[in-house]
C-alpha cells in the first residue's frame, strides 16, 4: 500500500528510518488486536509490512534495522507485561505450554537462536533472556483463562506501551544528530586538522557543534566524486566560519600526513564493526591507517545493522546510473551496439558504496557514546532481539 | 562542472517554483500516453500482442513509461488504446497502476483510429485535457525530471501565447557510416535557435544520396544565428499546451506527430505557432521504434543508464532480481533459477524467474524471460528470449528475438536478426536464415500501398487471419495437414509457422533496423561508398559538419545553388557513363543511346555541350577499361596514384594498345558523339574535357594527347577551327596549363599551315 511509492524517492538513512518508524507506528495503531496472543498478532503485522518495505528498497539497510527494532520493542513490552502477570498468577504456566495451539513456527525455530543469543548477548537480567522465548507463547493461554476485563485492558496496555516506545524510537532518530554532536568537544581539539569525505549531515552537525564551543580547527573536505557532495559541505562549513580546504578524492593520500583526525559518516554499520560508506571511503581509511591517523565514524543507532556483511541477504552495494560519471551524449558513439559484436567496448560502472573493514576503524561515535569496532555486537544485542535477525527469509518462506 | 551547472539550474528552478506554487498546484499535470505506435515495424509480433506490452528486460514496456510519468509528477494519465485494446486494458486493470494514490490511469479505447492525429482529435472531443500535458507514446523509456522543462514551457507560454510545444531532445551522435542514429532511426537534422531554443527546422527523412539538405532562405534571413544539428536525438516526449489538440482538430489531415504536425507548424507562418526544444544531458530518454532500438534500449537498461528503472530495483510489477558479479560486469539474476554447474552465464545478462539452464550452455549479453527451459550445449548471444520458451540441446541463437512459447528443437540455428513470433516451432537442425521473421500467422498480403499510411488497421485484419489459418495450427500443435504444408516454407521436421517474405524496403534495408549488429561487410561497403562521396564533398566546398553555426549572410544561399549545379553535373556524368557502358555491353543501337542521353539531359537540365563532354568522357573511360586481359588494365581501372606507377612502368606497351582502343571506340561511336557537336563551342568543350581527364582522372592519356587529338580530327569529330580556337585560348594561360598545347604544337602548326594554304 503505502510501501510501493517508496522506491528510491527518499534520500538518506535518517529520513528513511524515521518514515519507516512512523509507518510502522501507524500499522500498529491500526492493527486490531485479538484477545489471544496480541504480541504475536502485532509481530506478524509488522513483519508483513516490514518485508514489503525491505523488498522495496533492499539497499537501504536502515529500513530493515527499524523494522527489527520495532519488533524488538514489541517483544520487550510484551515480556515486561508477562513478567508482571507471572508475578501475579504464580508460575503455573509451564504445564499449559504443551497444549498450546497458538504455538506457531516462530517459536520452534527460535529455541536454538535464543540459546545462542543468550550466550552471546550477556545481558544483565540473564534469566529474563532465557525466559524470553517461552513466555511469549506460554503467557498467552494464561491470559485467556483470566477475566475478559483484564484481557482488554492488557491488550490496550500492550498496544499503548508499544506505540509509546516507538515514539521514543522516532524521537531518538530525530535527535541522533544532536546527541552525536554533543560529544564533539571531547574529540576535536584546538588547532586540529580534520579530514572528511563527501557530505554527511551527522558530520556537519558534529563539526558545527565543535565550532560553537569555540574550538578553532581546520577542515579538509574531499569532494566525494561522482556526486560531489563535498562541494556542498564546504559551502556550509564556510558559511559557519570554519577554515575549509577542498581537495579531490585522489589527493587524500597526499594530504593525510597533515591531518590529525578523519571524521566521516556511514551508510550502515555492520555487526562485525565493518562500515558501508560512500565510495572512496576505503581509500581514505587505508591512507589514515598508513599514517596512523585516527579514523572516526559517526553513525546514528538506526544505522546499526544486526547482520554481518557476508550474509547473503545483505545487499552491500548499489550501482547507480553511469550518467553521474559522464555525459551520455558525448560518449554515445562509444556505446553503439549496432556494429561489431553487438556489445559495447565501453562499460561504465558507478557503485555507490565501499566496505571498510573493522580493523581500519578506530572509533565509532553513536548517540550512545563512543565505541570500539569490536564492541558493536554488544550494542546490537541491546537493540535487537535475536529472533528477528532473519525476519525477511522466514517471511518469504511463510508465504 | 556539469554537476555545478545542474545544481544552479535546479536552484533556479526551485526559486521559480516558490514564486507561484499555487499555479502548479491548481493544475495537476496530465499526460496522454498513446498505447499504439501506428506503425507496423514490430510485425509479426504486434499481430498478436500490442507493442506496449512487449517485455523489455522482462517488464512490459508500458510499465517503464507509466513508472516514469508517476515519478515525474504527472497526476493523471490517459492511455489511448487502439490495436489490441482489450489486451492493454486487461493488463492495466490487473496491474498496480489503477490502485496508486495520487496517480490515476484512465483508458480511452477506440478501434477505428489509424494515426496519432486521429487519436488526439478523439481525445480533444472527449474534452478531458484542461491544461498543459505530456504527450508520450507507451514505448518510451526515460528517467528525466520534468520540472525544469515544464517550468520553461510555462514561462515561455506566459510570454508568448504561440509557444505551444516543448520537445525533449538529447545528444546522441549518429553513425557517420550508416547515416542512422544508434537507435536505428534515420539521421535527424534540426535547426535550433541557440538563444531561444526555438525549433526552426526538422527533417528526419533527409536524402543522404545527395549529401545536401535544403534550408529555406527565409530561415537565415529571419534569424541572426541558427545552429544546425545532426547529433540530436528526438526523445518523442513533448510537453504540449492544450492548443495542440485543437490544432489537430483544425488540421484534420495531420496524421503523424512529427512528419505532419511538427513540420506543418514549422512551415505555417500564418498562425505563428512555435515549437521549442529542451535538451537533457544527464538523464536518459529514448523511444523504441524498431527492433534495433529494442536491442539498444534493452542494453542501456542493463547498463543502468535508465536508473532507477533497472532490473534490480523494483519499480512496478517486476520481481526483485539480484545482481551478481561476473568479472567486472554485472548480471541480474532471479533468486530462483536452476542453473547447471557447467553453464556459463556471461556479463550483462538478465535471467528471469524459474528458468532452467542446462550444462555447458553459454549465455552472454542476453535477456531471458521467466519459465524458460534451455537445454545443454546451447549458445545464446545478444538475444532476447521471452517467457516459457523451450530451447533444446545444441541450439544456437545469435542476436535474435524469441517470443513467448516458442519451441526450438535440438540443433536448430537462428541466424542474426531473426524474429520468432509467439508459439512458433522450429524443427530439428533447421537453420533459419538471417533477418527472417517467422510467425504462426500468414503474412498479410493486402498491403497498404501508401507507406505513409501504414497505420495499424491490423487489429481487424489480423483477427481474420488468425481465425482462418492460425487456429488450425494452434489446435493441431504440429503441422500435419498436408494442404498447408504444400504452400508453407517448411521450418524443418515438426516445425510450425510461416517465414514471412521481406516486403517493404527489401533485404537491402533489413539490416538497418534488425536486432543484430550491422554486419562487418556492410560497414566496409558503406564506408567505401562514403569515401567516394567524400571526393564529391571535398569538391563542393562545404562538408556538412556535425553541428556548425551558420551565420546568416547572402552568400550562404547562393553557395547552395552553386553546390547544387555542381553536384548535378557530377551525377549527370555518372549517369551518362552508366548508360553508355550499358549500351556497349548490350549492343544498343546508337539512336537509342542518343535518345536516352537526351532524356537525361532534360531531366538534369544540361546543355548539349555538357552532353558532349560526358559522352566523350565515358568513351575515353571505356577505352582505358578495354584491355582487361592485362594486369595493367586492371590497375588502370582505379584512377589512383598507383595507376600512375603502372603507366610509367609500361609506357610503350600501354600507349600502343590504348591508342588502338581509343581509335576503335571513337570509330564505333562517332555518330553518338557527333549528334551533340552542333557548334564549335561543344567541340572546344570536348578538348577541354579531354585535357582535364589527362590531368586528373585518366593520366594514361597524357602521353597520347596529341595523337588522339589527331584521330578525332581525322574522324571529323573535331574541326580545325575548334582546335585552333582552343590553342588560341590557351595562349594566355599559365605554363602548367599549356602542357598539352605544347605537346600538340606540331599538329596545330600543321593545321595552321594547312588552313593558310587553303586560303
């Protein structure tokens, strides 16, 4: 429905993430919750929409991230309600578990996954994580045995809580720039030289924040071919009174020895701490490593992707139109398929992203603070539930 | 730099938008989409399925157009269906297009419409277009942004009420050899005012054999500067004001959008309607007009020029595909295909859902549809295979189009340029010759004699065909009935279908528009022909440059006239020579030759002196060619530097034989020559011609000049007066010009003395 109009029309992870969250919120609020297994119904609804959203724009990983975050929120809220319920109604649920007809495919698969997740996540209330799987299904028949008034109030409460939490999530996404920028002064020091590539809103806010705190520093901006967004960034920086030097991407290596710190934005951060970033970033990262310059990546938490880059579902790259590189008219005679073997001798390839391996990244700055690449999996365990990592595949198989 | 310009333009456009946002908001943009091209170029496929529903990289063409219109901000689209309208409407009803928010698709159906002009007249009568609209046909692929073009159009309209149309053009260089664009359409000449971007001249059917185009002198007089382009491609996307529809109604003879409407407006200076152009640079737009453009646009899509309308981005109705890396290039795959381990799928290939590929098959640069079964050891190169095709083991397909449901039995071979229509069966080891079109339907024999009106009235005509012949075949599945076998060209054992004979244009032109690349030998042939032309062009002082700016001055138009006459004389000479040679070969009577040459003379508007010159020229040429047996003779056929070498190497041998030949020929054909030598002027013309030949094209004669002059005198072809007059005229000339006068000095001396004696 709403999902179809989305392809390639929204630019930027943040906007996409926000809109996804808003869309899911409306899905949740419109979803009629049955008396039994409300959490399951909500999860199914969100999954169905989420699958479409992910398919509509598989390159934008933020969509999948947000879908998984919302699913996680639903599970968490449900869990907190059921633990409350369990506290009231004694722990007699386990016997009911066997004749539970609502048990769907979700839970059978997740038993092993939860065990694995529990092992890796090291979340503080470890009992809760262990119970996380069973209560979802086990608690439901219990509620059916309790009074109708209780049910309706609980269902309303769940929905209300979930919407509340999604609102918080949206708020987080909206304010992620400010939260990251708050940390700017801790990282940018007096008279430093900062290098950045292309343009990222997060980076520019970060630099502005440091400038506002009366830090004086200089910025080198690599232009970021072929889209040349670095030009725009340079313009903005100059408007804010920052001393700016614009260089070509290929001059990065020559300039890196004069740079104190590289600060860049990212398209997505993978579970292993690798970064998917605008094309040319790997070059900058390698140059920074060669000269032992810290390579700092700024990323809002919506860019944290719980998948690994070797996962076949992850579409790491996107090939954009070659017309960004060269003028079709000028080269039209090179692309005459009408002669010779029928295939042109000139191919123009315009990938949008680079993959920067985790060992080249010195520090991630997210809205939750600064982290090492090796700490990423821990953050991800906080934000996502292990059941949802495979949302897409199971949804397809289910259809 | 380009990016900066774009940005500036975008900013400017944005500023303008903010000036009158309510103006835009008040009128939702409308579009007319013609779901019929009103041509027969895609026959025989279009006999069974409308062109707009043909799959282009596995997505029906109309989806590209609709997706673009939606993205470009069009709110309402009227799809005009004519041929196979039922199919189009059914398809649209089942697609997602009817359920889009902010984007309405409405269909208009009519069966008795035979041209775009009629269609627009009908739409005018329905009174559904209220403001500016986009006129596009359903076979156009684009990703351009309309904002700027639309803004420019509106602004012009505000200033000048006569600016009724903005035409989108794109730079694309035509091939200098074949004189056609990369999309297989004829080279297009456009004259555009570089300042206002007004279109002043549009010619897509220029006569290349002449090598000239004619511009109206008034064009140059009225416009201080015009730029003439041949490297612009017409994208067939027009932004029109509502007046356009009423113009079509007023001029009921307008049929074709370009040939009648655009040219009509350009010529008509009473109403003063103007057409402007908008050139797009970074975005893509092209119309699929023939099989070649089908091939080219498919490849452009696979190479992602049409981004975001590419196979791996879901835009409408297509299944998500995945790119896989093959070497440096990419191949689009659907996740669920069965591919043998030993099959080799090369780069720039798209393979549809549920297709099976057997072992050791090689596929490259191709598009394969859904549910196809490809056997082992199959070779597919640069081909377009649609859905549910079965290709058995060992088949070879190069640069072909294979429609839905075709079955190719083992070992069948399709040569380049073949088109197999729906459900054709090709028999075992049958080789389908190049450029042939095979269909279950018989070729319609009734042909519109008027090529201009080759409009798709086929919807009614073809139904009959299919009901008579087609149903029998389809129900049988195999071609068993003997009666039909008798008059069908067989397609091998078990083959079903008719091979269409190539009609209009003939085999000659078939390679221009087919899916196959232009064969190597055709290219060399053409480039040789072009080299010949080049000589002509360099003689004329202007060659057509790719896009030169002509500054208007009076000389330019005069120059054109000179060029014309010069050109004519060269052609005239060639014609006469051809006539003469034929006469020699076929022993035509002298009287008849005279008659033929006379008629040529009249048609080219030449004087008899020209005739005499031309006839003499051809006789001398013949004289050179006659000693065919000797190697030198062959060499001398080519008036090129190495024939000089030859004549130098064997001067004596050659000159003796040549003189003899010349004498013989002159004796045989003296009557012909004499019939044009009415006065002394013509005789002098002959001598001058001969001199010119000796200097330029037939240097072998130069040592023989005096002797042949003597022969001509002996045969009473030249009178002594003429020779003497010529000698006198040459008296004052440069030394270099006098070579031959010197050579024949003795002869002239003798003539002078003789005449004095007579006195």
